[in-house]
């Protein structure tokens, strides 16, 4: 088949809602786009353990500690699923992690903000994991099979994370004046970074149109952001708290909430590595990679020894 015929068959397969599998022919740009997106997602899960892991030893009760431990464990598992999915596209785990450490690959900008109080942990669960779910539910139908299948389990676990986060805030919102103040402060600090999680405006998203055509994405950045705002405006009422946006207003014509302008300068500064915790997060990942080298080397040596013994027995 000619390249033109291969491309047509590829697009027809996607249009028919049939998954693209690792051994199928695919355009180089499709492969690269998936590697970029899946690896960025994997990096985000692993880096996302850092702001929450910081609070495991300081959780206010054994119950909260157990919940947070389970959540951080889940995130490590999500990273593993996603790195494995990425490897099916012909890249190696080491290559993707080296790209992160060198700055060639990114992770979600949200994880470059600090968790200053216990209320931040609940807010991260509600807003950050809520925004993640909004995007990730769409990814269960993404066109690349291994990625879509990994997302099914990830979404189930993320929904638990969001619920536990909201429940934690609900407890604080019914507590003392100091606890309610802490809850509102955390919401104020995390609201705008959470909206930034959906990426740049559609007009500035260079890969969006092609990703939509290939059904890597099912909804645009702005569509998902609007859906998230509409959901959170109703949920925050249950907390008796407010969202820090004086421009939030129901639009009877669009049947959606209008909301204020994101500080796009802040967004791009964080993406470029100038956020509050960018340097700290990357240094932590590099340190963990270097200190874990002996584990990887021991595992590789054991696997080689086991293979050698199996080959000898087969002979």
C-alpha cells in the first residue's frame, strides 16, 4: 500500500471507532503526539505524589493518613500504567524519564504549587483530581488502545480521590472558624491553577485540531474548562464556600457560567519552569532516580541471570 492508502486506512479505522494498536501502521506524527501526551501524563502522576506525600506524616488522624497513603500509592500505579502504555509506542522508560529530567518533557503545571496547609490536600482532591477526571474520562475513548484501556482503571481510582478530597473539605467547612478560614484560603489559592490544568486557550493550542481529528482528544481545552466551572460552581455551594472569581455568573443564553480571565502570563511562566516549586519538584525526581539506580541495576542483573539459567536448561 502507498503512504496515501495507509493514511486513509488509518483515518478510516479511527473514524469507525476502532482502536489503533501497537503493531498497527500509524503516522509518525500520531506516534509522537501520543508519546508526548502519555509521557506527560505519566510524569504528572509521579510528580503529583510529591506535594501530597509531604503531608502523610502530618495528617490529622489515622483515617486521613490511611486515605492519603492509598491515594499516593494509586498515583504511583497510574504512572506505571502510563509509562508501560508509552513503551508500546517504541520508546523506553529510560528515554521518557531522561526527557523529563532534561526539561524536554513536561508535567502538569498544577504540581508546581505548594501545599501549605492540610486544607490544600482536600482541595487538591476536589479541584485538581476533579479537573483531571474531567479530562481523563474523555481519554477512556481515546483512539490509541493501550492508553484508553489504562485510563479505565485510572478514572475509577481518580473518582475516589476526588470524593475523599471533597469529603475532607466538607468536614473542615463544618468545623471551627479557623478551619473554615483555612478551607476558603485553600480554595482561593488552587482555583485558578486548577483552571489552568486544561491547557491554553483553544486558539493557542497548536496540537488541538490534529488531536481532535485523530480522536486522541474528544473535547477541546475550552470545552472541558467550561464543563469543570459549571460543575464546581454547584459543588462549592455544598461547602458553604465561594470561588474566588467575581465574574462568575449564570448565562441564560449559553446555559453555562461565565467566568473571569485566567492569568495566562502566570500559566506560561509555570510551564516554562518559573513556578513556585518547579526547581524543587525536578530536583526531587532526579534525586530519586539517582538513588534508585542500584535497584534497577540489581533487577536487571537478576533478570539476566534468570534468563541465562533458563537458556542453559533449555539447551
